[in-house]
C-alpha cells in the first residue's frame, strides 16, 4: 500500500508539472507581469488568444513595450495584424523609433507597407539619416572625335520614404547614371574637354532628374576616375576601308568575269563568221560550173584564173619563207648578244 501511494503521488506530481507547463505556455504570466511594470496594458486573455492564433506573445509584448517607452501610440492588434500578414514587427518598431528621433515623417501604416513590400524599412530610415554612396561600374563612351573614355562615378543617394513602395531600386539608379554619362561624353566635341572639366558630366547628369520614380533621392554625382581608351574612330575608319576594298575587289572580279565572257562570245562569233565564209567559198565551184553551162565562162578564162591562183600561192609561200628567215636571224642576233 505504501508503494502504491508513493507511485500515485509521483504520477500526480508529474501530471501537475505537465499541467503547470501547459498553463504557463498558454498563459505567459511573466510577460503579463513585465507588461504591467512597463505601463503596457495587456490582458491575460489577450496573451492566451495570441497563443491560440499562433502569434508569439514575446515578440508582440516586447515590441509594444519598446514602442511605448519610445512614445509611440500602438496597440497589440496593430502588431498582431502585421505579424499575421508576414511582416517583421521588431524591425518596423526600430524603424519607427529611428524615424521619430530623426524627425522623419513615417507613419505605422507606411512602415508596415514598406516592410510587406519586401524592403528593409529600418535600413531605409538609416539611409535617410546617413546618405549611401553607390559606386557605378566602369562606363565606356565615345566622344565626337572618336576617342573612347572610361568613367567611374560615385552616386550619393538618400532614401525617399514616400517612394519606397513601388519605387525603383539601386539598379535603376546605376543604369540611369550610366546612360547620362554616355550621353554627356558623346555630346562633347573632343575627349580633351571632358578630361579638363569632368564636373560637366556631373552637372549634365544631375539636370536630367534621374531619381524620378525611384526609391532614392540623388544628392550628388562625383566623377571618381576617367581613363582614355582606344581610338574607336580610327578603328571604324580602318574597318570601313577594309570593307570598301573588298567591295572594290568584288566589282573588279565581276568586270573581269564579264570581259572573259565577252571574249568567249567574240571567239564564238569569229568561228561562226569563218563557217559562213567557208560556206560561201563552197558556192564558188557551183557558180563556175553554172557559168560553163551557160556559156559565160570559157576554158581559157578558167585556165587564166587557175594561173592567177598559182602565182598568188607562190608569192605567199615566198613571202612566208622570207619572214621566217628574218625571224631566225633576229633570234640568232639576240643569242649572240
């Protein structure tokens, strides 16, 4: 009996501890006491409701205590609503306190909207107080004289609280500044004027209002470095000359092909004319025989014509032999020389 009583007492004590832990979990008495001593009105039923709604009471109560001590007028419902919406309650409270101390107009609704938009509202308030410097990558641009310049700039920006929701980020600022640098260098008559007065780039870029529609306000743009690149104009001229040379070669090749085609056409016409001459010569014997039949040509006339042909052939052979001898003599003289 004594053993059973002691076992019962141990089981009862263990069950009592479990019930106590469950009670303290759902009813965080320590947070309630802390809130009372911090002049924050939070009921036990509200804490129990937070547990049921799966809202950590420690986050809400501690944030509410911090806000109350800083002079902010917030309620547990405001903080719970933002937490259930997926927001970062402690970060919002820190941002509100920093903005209030820095005399920056920032309401709880604005802060929660910025936080839910995916931006770090506390970092945004810090940038509003302490401006941020953004270093641009190397931006290459070509002046009117064809010389390439490579510039780097430092952009000092301050967060624009009113434009944090829906405003463009740092990438847009860098892109617009790079575009302004390219435009200002490209409009310069020569690269020397840019090197002499690099502040002209900053003035021209600032006049364009590059921070419109962004989450930042551009305070200044400072040209950190300008380097002289390659002579793009000369390269373009060389490339153009090479292209013109290739075009000229192609046109010359076209003309040569047309000349060769014309030569072949002339040779074909020459062969055609020789064929016509041969055809005409073939008609001569027919005409002679016809003349014999008609009596217009006698036998003596025929023999005279044959003698003339023989004399002509003899003279041609003699002339050809003389020409060959003279060519042989000239070749011999060339060899002796």
